[in-house]
């Protein structure tokens, strides 16, 4: 699932502890399902998204400091208010704080101390800038990159650990494409007017950042063109975002010596010895062609141009905790131009996000204490099991799948693990040094701490209990290599799950989300991994052909929808999420029907349980999005916009037609409905 406002989204809604209130300049939002927001003047069979969301959208314009605003964002805001209260409580320096409380409090306090940041200026950058200036040969790049990578500076490529695609029990080293400042490689090559204009604005932004570092106007102008030239050359070897959805294109395990042969111009021996990895003798080279291209770029680019490129990426990576002039310029391009956000978010909101990003489970431990209990975990697990039962029945009765493949699918379903609410064991941050008053220093040390934590996994058995993001996250996920789903406490709140709502609303909201994540195990990506998480083809040839025919129907359907103006949705990029939406809705509906057997099914607020199921689903996708951000999402986001997540999915459901008594030729009734699961 999404989101970009995260990957990634009222007192009763988030369970803020009694006696604690949100900061006085913000109010907690009511996120519960409200039947008064249904526009009964509209026809649900013509445009169900408008029927369910038009009133909400009219009442909820995009705030100035956001690129979009939806039900996810309301819940994110409530969560941030909760976290703000926690961080402000522990930012008061006193001897009574625990180690965890000291770290999250001092990190937040340092981030909020704008006067100290302004006073420090660019002094925190001087050591790495000096190291870049002192480079004598291109062979020395490898040693320099070690320090930059460990502090989160995205230059040339990325290095980390990953689960072995074909041995899901082990973690190996991995190198991947990187080093580009625009969102995707295609941004460097599209020749339409808007793309060309965006590249001009990118160059202007880079120029201004160099000027803020002290370069003269002519120097900065020339340097910005150099950055674009180097990044464009790197992008020629990179895979685009759609191609990267195919795991078979991202797995090339090889000895380190073979990587060095692909890229002899870079001193891999020095890099791999100094980076801090316990064993990198064998590694996954995700995109070999990128490293071949990198070798050509290394040879063709002068040492002076490499210094310019490195300086840019250093200041770009650390701009958010530099003085306001850097923060504002970074915002002007990456938020205003790329996303359409009109105002810089308030300082507290940015600092809440940075603290949560760097100390997520330390913050999460306190967040869970105030917002989520054992009973929430048990209620969610009960619903997950109901959805798993429904998916099992769906697989059993599929008319197009043979028994041999069905057996493999059932084994995979039975093996899916469920992580609900929060980790059983909290992450240990004791080795991370947080110093009050050193905002950028804390940021860099946090990056280095996480970088080394990832490297320490290399050569070790996979830890299936590790969480991918903080418990306060408003999101959910399925991991095909671990074959498990994760539902953090942050999303287990209204409008997704509400213990005061009826089953129909909850199954339509969080039930479809659960079904969505379960179905990811069987979408065009997840279906390539087996029950143990290994990249292995477990399909018969005939069943694979049948599956691909059905997923192509979905790709064609969503590819016909307009994202914004002249931009259509990318049906292949969004295929996995659309398959998951359609499958998730179907099995959630099956689970609801099973749950309702023998229960009172009278109308509530004038709607039947079946109608409330679809309204519960549509309600979580109400959103307003800026044109610029919608254009960006259409290029890089694997999710469809809310309008098409709703209308595209319900139009494939005969049960929707029956629930709202739609005519056979209604717009919300597809004549050739698509169905994979």
C-alpha cells in the first residue's frame, strides 16, 4: 500500500491517553465513517467514488503544506499529534528520563532548535567538503564513498543487505543503481515539454544550492550543468521503475571479483574492505548494466566534475537540517515544483517525521503504550484469519487454476505470517549516540547506525520477526521474500478499523486492506515467490498462461484511465496493486458474508450491510491531490489514484451491481469484468 506522505497515512480515533491533549495550535480530526458525507444526490452506479467522496472532498481542500490530502493523511496527522505530545514531554532535559526517552527527546529538541542550526551554518559540512576537495585521483573515490554512503548520501550507487532471492533463509550483500537526483531514470530522457521544463528547473535548483555553498554565479551555473550531465550518463544504465517490478531482473548473484570486472575503473577492493560489511565476497548486483555504464562514466568524467557531483549530493542529502536558506530552496524544487506543495510544513511536523524516521521503534514503543493494546491485536488477528479462510476458499473454487497449482497456492497461503500492531521485541538503540544541540550530527549518526545495522545482517539467517517500519506508520505491507504481512498500530484506527462500527464497515475498510496484502502474495510479483520466500516458478505452464491473461485484462483496464490531463495510468506499473485491490475486495466480501450468517442484517443509516461494505471501502480512498503531485505519482507510484482504486475495483464486482441495483449498462458495471483471484 501507499504512501508518499509517509513508502510510504480525535481522542477516540488514536487513543491519546487521558489527560494528554494535542498541541493547542492543532486539533485531532474525526476520522470515523460518517453517513452524512454520502452524496445521495449522485448516482452510485454512475460514479461511486463521487457518491462516496464528493462531499468529503469539498470539505477538505489540500492544506498548504501538503501535496495531497486524503483519509490516510487525516490519520497520519492525528498520529503526528500524538507523537508530538510524546516528544515534547521527553524533550525536557532531566535526569528522570530513560535511555530511550533521552534519545527521542534530545533528537527532537535538537531538530527544533533553529537558532543553533542557523548559528552552525555549513560548519557540519566542512569535513566532507574538505575530503572531496582533497581528492587527488579517481581511484580515491572508493574510499571517499565509504564515508558518504554511511551517512546516507546517495552517490554513484547504493550498498546494503538483502534477503537472497533464491535462498530465503539467508541475507547477502547487495549493490544497486543510484546517484540520481530526479525521481526516476526516465525523467532524464523524456522529451515532452513538461519534462524538459522540469529538467531546466532542476538545473536551476542545483545552481542555487551551489550558490548557497558559496560558489559564484558563473561557477554555480557551470557546476549545475555538470551535475545534470553526470546524472544523465548514469541514468542511461539504470532500470526504469516499471522494469524494477520484475524480481527476475533484479537478481544477479555473483562473486565480488565479477562485479569488479564489470566496473574495473572503481576500486571495489578498497570499498568492500572499508564499508563495514562482515562478508561481501559474494553479492547481488541488481542491475549489471548500470555498473557497466558506471565504468564508462568514470572514465569519461574528469576528477573535477566528480568533485562537483559529490558536493551537490552531499548538500542535497543534508539540506533538511541545514540553515533555513537551504531548507527553503530544497523545498522549492522537491516539494513545490515536483509535488505542488505550496507551504513548508511547520517545524514541529518536520521534526516529528525526522525523529520517527531515525528512531522509529524508540518512538513507537511510547506510541504503542498510548494508542494500542493487546485487545486491538487480537481483534485484528481474528479478522485476518477470516480473510485467510476466504482466500483459501477462493483458491479452492477458482475455475481456471489446476489442482497442482492450487495445492502450491494453498501451501503458500498457510505459511503466511502475521505481524500485527507492534514488534514482540523492540530495537536496541543503545549504541546510537544522540547529542543535544547537534541536529545534523544526530541525523548523520542515525544514518550510520542504520547503515551498519543493515550490513550486520550479511551472512546471518533472516530474522522474520524484524519490522519494516515504525508502529506509528499509517500503512500495511506484504513481503514476498518473508511471506508475511505487517499491520502497524498506526493504521488500526478509524476509518480503517473502528470498534464502534458494524462488521460491514470494518470488512469494507480494514478487511479489504488485509485482503489486499494477502493477495499481494499472488499478484504478478508475489506469485513468483514460493511458500518459503524463494524466487521459484511453482505454476504449471497452462495455469501461468491463464493467470497472465487475467492480469493483462487488469493492466489494460487501468491503463485506459486518465491520471492527469494528457497522462494515462501505467497499467503495468500499477498492476500488482490493482490485482491486490480487486482480489482483496473479493475475499473481504466473502469473509463478511460468512461472518453475517445468522446475524441481524437490518439496514443502518438507510444502507444494507452489502452497501455499507462498499461504502466502507470507498471512504478510505477519498482524497484531493495537486496536479503536479498527480503527475509525479503517475510516473513513479505503483498505486492508482483513489478515484480509480474505487471505481476500477467495484466495476469488476457483480456483488456491487446487486447491492446498488445498477442497470446492466451502468458506468460502474464493466461489460467484460476482469478477475484474477
